[in-house]
């Protein structure tokens, strides 16, 4: 017996894979992204059905892939057939939870140096702003 959802049929025994797919433009490695399988369940047991709007009929031999997408701290959900997901994400490295944690740690280690660079840039901008303000004051005094 298929369950109807938004006009589409999904068999209760359809496999549902839930993946993290992430990319952050902090380092070259983090921009390449990460994908990690969070868990696998069946459609019958899947709790977040309201997030899914499939365009296909899914039978018991099909796999519906749900993605928790995080790009530069902007989150979203998306869903694909297994084949579509593998085609779209084929260049994104697959990591297990331990490898994902290490990937995130490496990315976060770069933040202090990035913050230091931004602080220096802000200091230069403030100095330029003060110089520009002085120049504007001098121009006003000439008129």
C-alpha cells in the first residue's frame, strides 16, 4: 500500500537516507565540501514527512535521499532519488562522522588567522576613513 503525499506515491518500505551536505568558503578544503550519511530509515519510520515533496513514485526497492544542506551557515533541506544525489554530489568527499568532525575542526582552526586578517583590514579602513574625513574638513575650510 502506497502512502500518498502531495499527489505522489511512496511505499512505506522505501529506504530513506539522510545526509549532511556542507560547504563553507573559509578554506579551500572546506569549500570543496563534505557529505556524511547521518542515518538510514524507511518511509514508514521517517519522522519529517512534511519536508518531502517528491516528484517521483518511490517503491520498496527505491531510495529517497534527504539532504540537510548547509552552505556558509545557511541551512535548507532537499531531496533526490539516490541516482540524482550521487550524480549531483559525486565531487563532494564522503566522510564518516569522525572524519567530518576532523574536517570541521581543521576549518575552525583557520578562523583565528582569518579574524586577525579581517581585524587588520578593518583598522586600515578606519584609518582611511579618518584621513578622508580630515580631507573633507580641509576642503570645507577652503570654501
